[in-house]
């Protein structure tokens, strides 16, 4: 028998709150037999929402009351200080207390990160968490980090990101020695800044499968498993990619609705266009890990629909099954030597 | 009668040298009646290349011999020091000496930048040149800078970039007060770094039409004329966008060649797909300005074909007609006060 996986769901989070998270939870339960979920939030609202569905298996889904909600644009420090009974905080507390093995939230990224760090602490030897996600590439997908947790990073942090990315890809995709590249610019005059040069030197002797620099286009076009960069550059690259994909989609819609002939062509081309849409569908990539924490927290996009949020639940399940934090700690010790592993938990 | 525009062409530059630049030169001459071109490079090679074409109007195209070529991966400092008779150097010298009003090259970016700075010097009040180019956006296009000349920038430089971008868009597109945005990240926890916050403060009181921050997707989706960032982030964003566009093109090709039905659909959809391709065609955006120099130098992509290189020639002609360096200097004086304008030319 497969061991159960228990997740806490910040059910009040995101732009749509329980109207999305409850549907997503039920969808994920139908897809993953070993899954059990604890919905965290306003008990009356969540009970009513569940009651609206038929055939809810109450042995696999329960509600934990939380009286507050962290707003999407609330200051992280205020949320952390003042909302100790928020659905976000309680969901993460459940991980800390061992009732859940991971938490999933579509809430305010900054507040979620601050709360997760405060409650779960960092793995020994990791200075800062990083946001990591799979994104589509010509070879299937690539994992990229940091996508926005750290606006400025030193070389040591970039090395830690490389370790975390390698451990996740190894754990979740079974690739023994994932290839790792540093995101850099290719202008002849100024090949990168001092931080990136130092990180390249450290990666070359780290024992990781470091393959060198990639430029922005290489994220999507090169055969690489993990792309490492600071959170400012990573967030810009991620959103730039989203922007170009949306622009091209818009251009295609304009061109295919231009006249009766292009509309007829679009009807015929629909299967191919739908297949293209599916390959690029950001919902299938929803669910970013907060890597480096002493616990698993998965961040869904705030605007996620039920399909997208359920994908974030799948990401959490995969990380739980492979005990990703433990694997990160082990790879970190193997890569950097035993010293950081001896550092006490803060 | 329209005043002639005289350009020097680094005819040996780029991945394809004279095999592309000569065709591009003749194409541009056929499109722009007032254009005159000086092809700079190996006289024998260029004369033979021109002789292979019929009906070359020798009153509008001439050859200036240069005995050396700067290689695509040559060190900028070595090129500057050792190749004083390179086609690149001679083409820029012609601008300095007033024989040409602008130079166009597909050569090594670093060497071109170093040579242009050394020969032409900076405009008073500008610390460093920036690479600026139009890129496609949902509203037509947007100008972005810096695309790779400066890996690290301070707030004052970002302000200067905003001035340069505004002056170029004003001059070339006739927009009276172009909107300017700073590229930033949207994570709630860390909205930008100290440099960007300081630049935002300076822009808000600069008198430029500053509209605030845009995120990576906003480059392509928001209604903005000028997007300002440092050269590291700008280069990553530019190439990330190129990578996503190439990936989507590849995915479309795969989906439309999957079976006989999708192939038939592709044939029907060809007019719409071609129109899409044309809107995204990077050749129509080829030609980046080195803004901030006391003269006009346009950089073509190294891999440009004749159509793309001719587009870079068009960019140069537009900048010459509007005397872009003079407009940048004037807007800089108006924005920053007269102090920098009093700084002597270096």
C-alpha cells in the first residue's frame, strides 16, 4: 500500500480564495489516491463550499478553522506580526507540527515566504530560500531559480541555488546528475559581473554537473536541467517569457480572425493550435517551491484556477514523496563538505 | 530637394561580411533616394562584389579601403590598440571626420563600442553609452535600453538612459513626450533594489513622462514607449524574449507537421501564419543605436541577412535626419539643468 501524503491547503488564499481552492482540492483527491488534504480557513465558508459538492470523501478531506486572511498586498512583516491565526500561518504551522507534510498557498508571495521562514526555519547551510519552478523549454522543461525571493545574491548563494535546483530535479525527475548552467549575458565587452564570475569558479569545482553559462534564449533552447540566477534577473526573465508568449497568442488571435478565410483556416488548425496552447499552458507549470526551507511550501500563482492550483498540489505531493528538503541537505553536505551541515538549526 | 544622407558601412563586419553588407547597401539605396554610402573594407573584394551587380549607381556608392578586419570574438581592447586600419575603425573615423553622418556595423559589439567611444567620445553629461533598440510589443513596438553595454549601473546612469530613450523616440517617431518606465520585479517582499528605488525618485522629478515600474511581461503588454534597465537585465530580457519566440515557432512547426490533417490545416493557415511571422520577424527590428556618443553608430546583429542589415541602415538614416545626438544633449540639458552641459568634451 502506498503511504498517505497529507497536505495543508491555505484555502482562503489567492485572488479567488475558496472558490478555486476547494475545487482544486477535490480534483487533486480524485487524481491522487494516497492524498489527504486539510483545508485551512473559515470553517463555515469551507464547510458550505464542500457541502455544495456531492460524494466528498470526508475520510480524505478535513477543515481546520483559521479566523484571518492575509491580503494579497499586505506587508509581509505586518502579516507575520499581526495575523497569527491566518489561513496561511495555520497551514504552515501544520507542517511544523507534523500534521501535514507540505503546505500549498496561492497567497501573497512575500508574506508566505516570511511566514514559512519564520515558522519552518532554513535548512542548515542555506542562507536564503529561493523560488524554483519548472518552465517549458524546447526539450520539455527546465527548472529555474531564483525566481524572485532575493533581489541581490552573492556567489555563495548562487552555488546554494545550484545545489537546491540539482537536488529537486534529481528527486522529482529521477535525473541522476542534472546539468546546471548560470544565466549570463553574451556581450563580448562585459561577460557578466564579478558575482557571476565568482559563482562560475565555485560551480566548476563543486562536483555538480556544471556546464557553464547560458544566455536568456538558452533557458528555452538549450538542453539544460537547472538554470541559476539571482531573483531579480530570474523574475524579469520569467515574466518576460510570459509576456512574449501572451503577445504571440494575441497576435495569432488577431491574424486568425482577420477575415473569413483566416477564420476558416483557424477552425481547421484548431487541433494543432490547441496542442500548442497545451504545451505552453502556464497552468501545467503552476506551483513553485520555496527551496531551502526545513519543510515543503509550494506557492501557487495568485490568479490560478482550479486546474492550475491542483497542479501546485501535484508538485507538493512529488516533493513530499521524495523528501526534497532532506535531499537538498544531503547534496549540500556532499557538495560543500560537512561544515555547513554541522551548523545548528536556527 | 531632400538633403543627402551619407553613411559609412563597415562592409567586412558580421558573420557574413561583404556577402551580406553589399546586397544590403544596394537594397537600401534603392529604397532611400537621398542615401549615399561609403563601403569600408578590402577594396578588391568590395569592387568585385559590386561589379557582380548590374546598374550600380557609382555616384551614390563608393569604396574606402581598409586593410584589416576585427574578428567577431576578438578582445575589444586588442582590436582598439592593434587594428587601426580595420574596416570598423575606418568607418567610425569617417563619422569623426565628417565624411559620413553615421556608421553601420555588424561587427563585434564590444570592439565596436570601445572604438566608437574612443573615436567619437561621449556627449557632455553622459557617463556611458547604452545600447537601445525597438522591439515588438502588443501596441506596435517599445524602445528598451540598456541592452547590454553596462552590466552594472547606478541611478544617475538609469536617469541618463531615460533621457536618451526619450530623445530617440521623440526624434524618430515624433512622439512629443514619450512615456518612460523602469523595469522592476513585482514580488511583494522585495520591490526592486536600492539603485532602482533611487532612479525612480530621480525620474519622478525629472520632467520626463515617467509612468512608474513595469515588470517583465509589461515590456510587451503595456502601453509604454521607453523601458529603462541596466545592461545585464536588459540583455537577459531581450534574449529571453527571443528564446520564447523561437521556442513557440518550433512548437508550432511540430504541431502543424504532426499528421496529414495538421499539414492541410497549416497550408490553409499559411497567410495568417506568415502575417504572424512578419510581425515577429526580428529582421524588421535589426539595428541598435549606441546612444550617448557624440555621433551616430548603429549596430546590426552579427548574423543579419541583407534585409536585416538594410533595416539597420534605415535606422541610421532616421537618426541622422533628426540629429539624434544633438536632441539627446538638448533633452539632457533641459532635464538635468545646465551643469552637465558645461562639462568639457573629453
